[in-house]
C-alpha cells in the first residue's frame, strides 16, 4: 500500500530536510517560515540544485530558500575548483535569475 502525505506534512518534511542541507544559515529563519516558503515553490530543491549546477558547471555545497518579492527563490552556493558562486533560482519557473561570485560576505542579500 502506497503511503501518501498531505501538503503540510510534505512541506514540513521538506523544511527539515532543507535545514539539514542548508546548515547553520537555515537556523536564522523559523522552520515553519521555511516550510511555508517551500510549499509555495513549484519546483523542488533538487530541481533548483540541478539548474544551478548546469548553469555553472560546478557542484552545490550549500542551499537556502528565501521569499523575495512574494516569490520563493532558492539560493544555491556552487563550488567549482577553488571558486564559489551564488546562484539564485526562481522557485516558480526553475530559471536561473542571477549568478554572482561569492566574496565570502554572508550578509549579501543582493
């Protein structure tokens, strides 16, 4: 028999998994806030990571999700060689919105 989850359970489980992936930076926002943002996204975190890795040719090393202008956006940190990039992926379309070099400034909300 297939086990089914309702939307709120899935969002909560996703938020927990996301917080494990995102690490300490995810602790800045309430887990229920993250779950709510996550539930508004039309793509999964795996799809956002795949888009960011395809765009840059690197590997995802950190993730976060934010509400930007009322829309969910995934922030993916990519490592390629000795360089890191921050990639912003639209949570509705899966399109890469912005890619910038990571200068180590954790407070950049750009």
